[in-house]
């Protein structure tokens, strides 16, 4: 079984990053969906021996000039993922994934469109931003995928279960 911590829009808030990792243990991957993905560079104790996948945010120089890919693909336990900061980038791609992860809006969301799952973990910018509490996603993958949306205190406020077709 794999356990992925998915976060986005940290905007240099080390306190919130550190807080969520006091809630979570035994994770195998961290996905950072942009806007200050360099924030994870200051957390080597959290990322040591963990697969860290990151995409740049909208204001990152590498995103602006195209030197960093806006979208990354990864496969875990026979599930294909596409990661980007903006949903618009994912919608322009022909990447064959089952799960599409994005940030940017600071609003957590989950949508199933024709057996493609679009998930936004929300933000960690502040305790509240754009009317939304800080949140992140914990995804566990076995044969199927369990998705838990959590607030900073680690409490689950939304759950979804994705079955492999």
C-alpha cells in the first residue's frame, strides 16, 4: 500500500507545512502542486527517503519561461496520475491518466468526469484564504484509491473512494 500526501499553494507558510506532517506518518510520496514548491527544500527531515514530486506554480520563473514542465506524470500501483498547478494546463493535455491533481484556486474539490478524477487539495497559505480553511489530501492506494481531505488539525472533512474499472 502507498500513502501520498498532496499539498498545494503553501506560499512559504512553513508553520502549516510542519503542522500537517505532525498529523501524518508512514507516507511514501509527497506531491506538491505548486506555488512555492521550494518550500519543501526546507523540510529535509520530512522528505528524506520519500518520493517528492513537484510542479511549479504560475509565478515560478521556470513555469513562465517553460524551462520546467507544467505537468508531470507518475504511475503508482497501476494508477496513472497527472499533476499540474492549474486545471487549465491539465485540460489542454492528452496525458492518459485516471487521476488529475491540481491546485491554484485555494479551494479543495473533487470531481468525477467520465471516470477521470480531478482533485484539488486546497491550500496551506494561511489558516483561511479566499474564504477556505487550509486543507490537504491524504491518498492511500492499494487496489483502489481512498481520498481524504483534511484540515490542519488532521481531521477528515470529506472522503471519496475510487474503484479501478
